[in-house]
């Protein structure tokens, strides 16, 4: 599959959204960088994760594919990383990308206190371990 065939491929297989993120999207890639791709499948989509990786290998032939299937349970920090710097490759419904970006931002803000608490507990635990050894 080539980039010019992406829209048709997505329509045929029930894909709602594709976002390129990571080092390629941010312009910090190097020859060994993988291609980070996030995909949101619609209801009744007929592709497995393996099928998607196979298809995306044609878009980025010299790179390994790191694929994230977006769901309601996708980690908020990962969502934030995807949508804060990601590049839209395909959206079935105009505005879907912006809607997901807003949802990712809201979840990121809503879980910020929990991440701080987790880091605090982890730092405290590491200090205790260092005092024991």
C-alpha cells in the first residue's frame, strides 16, 4: 500500500483514524528509527494488528513498525504523546483528529495528580532501597 492508496484502504477496512507519531513525526528520526503509528479501528473493522503492520510496512519499508491500536483504555500518557506531536495520516470523519487530541489533553490533565503521586512514591521507595544497601 502506498500513501496515495491509504484513504481507499481505510474505507475498505473500517479504519477511522491513523496518526504518525514519535521521532519521524517530530523530525528527530535516524536511519534505525521505527515508525510509530496509532490506528483507531471502527466497529466491524476486519483487520488484525498483524495485518496492519504488514500493510504499513509498504509505507515505511526501511523501518520496523510500532503500532498502537487506540481504544477507550489506551494509557492517557501515551494518548498525549500521540496527539501532542502526531501527524494526521487519515481521518474518516473531519474533526476526528482534533476531537481525539482534545480528549487526550483532558485525560492527561485529569491524571496529572496521579502521575505526580506515583513518582513521589517511587522516589521514596528508591531512597529506602538505597539506605538498605
